[in-house]
C-alpha cells in the first residue's frame, strides 16, 4: 500500500478492476475479496515465473524427470518422493508438490479442490443467478448474459471477458480504459456500470439490462438528441467514445435509449489531443480515421453521430463498408455520394444538421456543443423521462 492507503499493482487491468470495486463498495457482491485474491495470485504467478527460469530450478526438474523415467520415484531437493499415482502425470505431480497454492490444472489430473469454477458457479458466488436463455450476445473476446441479482430480484446484464483470449494491447490498454472511464459516467442516457468483479482469467462487468435490444429506426428519431446529450456529457467529462454506432445504443423497456460498450473509449486531455488508434466500424468512421491519420476523437464522435442520424431518418447506410478499400469509402465521403429519399419528406433542417455533422474536414466539423445548436435539435419532439426513475436505488452510485 502507498502512504495514502491505495493498493498499487504493475498490471493496469487489475488496477482498474480494483479501483472500480473500491468505488462501488457493494457488500453483497463480495468483490473486495476476489480482487485481493487476484492481486495476490498475480504476484505469486510472477514469482513462480521468475523461479522457474532460474538455472537451479531447471536442473532440479531435469533430475526429477530422469528419476521418474527410471522408476525411482520423484526427486525433490533434500527429500525423495515416491507418490506419483497412475492417474497423475509427472508435471501435475510437480505442480501440486512444488506449487500447492496454484489453481491452474487440466482434465482428470486436477484434484477436485483445485477445479476451476464454471461461469454459473462464479456468478452464484457473487450473488447472481443466470437466467433462462441467458446468452444475449457475444463478441471476439467476450459474451453478454442475462442474470438475476438474487438479493433484489432485479434482471441485469453481465459482460464476461476472457482475458486469455484477448490481445496484450486490449488487456493492458483498452480494457482498463473501459473500466476506468465507464465507472465515472453517471447519466440517464448511458448504461450504468453496476459492479465489477473477477475470477481467475475472467472479468465480469454488471450493467443495466436493455430489454428491447439495440436501436432500430421505428419511432426513435425523436430520441436522437437524448443520446447526443449523453455524448456531450461524456465530452464534458473529457471522455471520447470512439465506437458510436446503432448497435451500441440500446432501447430499454421504458422506451429510453442509452449508450453502451465503452471498449474503445479514452480520456482526452484537451480539444487539440489527437488519437492514432483505428476504432469502430468502417461505415461509421470519420475519413481521417480511414486514412490512418492522427485524428481528434471528439470530432470523430460527431461524425459517427451524423451517420447514426442519417440511418435513423433514411433506414439505410450513407456509405457501403463492404468495399475492400478504405480509399473508396473516403472518396464517397468527400463527394457526399449519399442522398435523401424524396418520398420520406425529410426536412431541410434535418438534412442541414446531418450534412454539417458529416463535414469532411474535421477542422471545419462542429464539436458536440456546436452540433447540438444546429436547427434540427431545436425542432425535434421532446422525450419525457418517466417520473418514477429510481431504478438505481438498490445500487450505490458515485457522487460528484
């Protein structure tokens, strides 16, 4: 611990998970113990790796392998061991004998007390129960399941990330950013992160459940300014989303819309701060991103909002992402090859707002505050949130 009492760890992912747990302080999730175990396990694993690379350890292992092949049991420094069973391989025996605190075994060779917990058992341990038809969606590194918070009876969604499958960049950079940024966002049009806990190689993010799935065109155009206001709130907190698209805007049972999936979000130090990471879907990406140039992440979010607005009012994508070359998409963006169907009777204010948000040169593109002063935002039908908005009362929320 430091002088201020904060636990430090060299791994940015576990620092972010521990900080999130320290903020939420949900007693019924038993998060603190899990985080402490993970931090201790991480330190132990590093110590084991350092020891296993030492010449003495390698020499002892070779001697024990030779002794086992000759039927003389198992060699250990300072003693002799003859208790390798027929169902236990040499490597597993060494693992148990030399590293009894480790819990990474495979198959039938694993003693029962060292068996890894299933996802269902892990969730039960932390106060959740998987619902029927639990799987809501999946990605390259993660899946989202529906679960029940046992104590309150509330349905929530849990994102499960397997850190063994992710890249080192995602584990050390993007996932810690997601947790650190998401946990400080508290807005009624942003999906609330309710709890963070981990078990073994998996990280669990508990969040609001969107009963109606992701956003569709029908009857939601007048809500556009509400998730745009959520993006403005993020930018005011100096956080850029960088992956805005319809699939990441969720529709809830009360007809409210909320932004989700903060896997590519990042903290921005100033308006002039530039990003180099290629993020998001090509169909929603700004031209400077497709060209592989440094780009201002706030202005890239505004471009993505313009694409979302176009899809909402026309029910079609402005640019085809199926083409093989990014240059073709960029040329279409520069020439504004998209058009508004005449039969939809789209107002001039709407077209002007979308065209302005999709300005090709980011230096002339409005920021989020300027975009929300465009004419279409003034005439959009207001959306009244329900009075009984106390869905987060059972969870401790951060205060500012």
